[in-house]
C-alpha cells in the first residue's frame, strides 16, 4: 500500500514507523526546507524525535502534488492551526479514490471547527477516518504496545487503516463516533494543563485521581451536548488518552501547567511556550469559545481559561474541585 504522511513532526514520524512495519511505501511531506534537508540527509528529526532513525526506504518531499500522487491513504499529522492551509492545498491534487486519516487533534481558533470539519470545507469525502488515543510519539517509535481509537463511518477506510497501520505493536478499536473521538482528542490537552497545575502545587495522586474522574464526567456531557456518543469517553481516545496526558511530564501540556502551578517566573513560562508546541493552549481558546457559542456549561474550562489567560490563582482549582456539584 502507498501512504502519504502530511507532516514530519514527532507524531507523523512515529506513525511512519508503524506503516513501515507493514511494508508500506511511504512518502512524507514537510513545508520546512530545513526539516526536509535534515530528514533527507540524516533520516532523523532530532528536534522532535531525538535518537530515532527513520528507515532509508521512507522518502521526503516539500511538494504536495508529489507527496500524494498515486497514494492509497493520506495521513494528516500537522498541528491543528495548519490544517486549513494543508486542506486547501490538498484539494488541488487529491482524487476521489484516495482515503484520508486525520491524526491531528484540536479545534480551529477562529471558526471553532474540529479538524474533520475543516477538512470537509475543502474536500467533500466519506473516505475519512480519525485516529486518537494514549500514544506519546516516542513510545510509538520505540515499538511498545499502543492502543488507538479509529473513528470512521466508511468500511473501506476502516479496512485500509487496519491493514496498513495495525500490527504487532499497535491495536485499533473502531467506532463510528468521529465527533466524540475528536472532542476527546482535543479537550484532553486542556485538562492535562490543569492536571499539571495541581501537580505543580504539590497536590498528591489522590487529588489528581479526583480531578481526572470529575473531568471524565464533564467531557462525557460535552460529547453528548455536541451530538456525539457519551460512551466514547471510555475509549482509548477518551479515558485512555486523558489518563496518559494528565499524569506524565512527557506531556508538554502537563509540563506547561506544572510550571504555572509551581509559580515559576513568567519569563521561563513564556520561553517554554515559545520553544514548545503546546496544543492545549491553542485548543483552550477554541473550546472556551465553542462552549460559549453552544451555550454549554463546562465550568472547569472557564476556570482553566481564567488561570492561563486572565491571571487567576491556581488555588482556585482546589476550591473548585470541592465545591463542584
């Protein structure tokens, strides 16, 4: 099978290793000339995936037309903020026979659209799937057992992804609830920021467990309010990913929140933001706007937003947990 992966960040590169396990023909696209040069020369991207070598048979390009030509499957693995640009370029080259897999998590700031909705603005297709679940890129690259949720309503797309991506290291569990998977994959990064704050404040695992449990209920209610299946919260994309990102310093969102909770100097926090992709920050703005637009009450989102952007004290989190109805 021929696979195109749009994006050569940590997640895109780690997924390339999984497709490679199944002997797929892989072409990867990046817009960045410097990234392309390093990948073509050294077959690595030390900035995002240190110590991991990409097999020589995986190829790279910065030409979108070349990247997706004759590919059976196109995987989108760029940050959420860049999906609109990628989709608008893809529409000029994609064919009706090609399938798309969205590996990007997040919600667009201006429109509050989830990634699949952004894609559908430009490319009207039913041959689309979303993958999400507890999976740090470095863990995928190291080939440890990983479980992902696969959201799709297209049986051909489902079979294609299971054939090309599922292997001895990676398991896929399928659902038709694409929206629920996208909600879970987006909001967990926001919740991880707050979990990091609690850790930074010195609160123990007992409080973290309380917070994660309360968050599960809130996410379930949000899924149902937006038209998804509440049961999706119990999937790899739901509880699995929330547990992972809300308990580990490998999570950039958790680490960012931890810095805030520790009351580290503003300059250090800003430096971390400058040098690190913190998807939860981008999504926090979007989800806060979305729930206001939809008139859905998720008080924890309002509180995290006020702490991050309006200077509220982190101690409000502790009070909130006790007083939450």
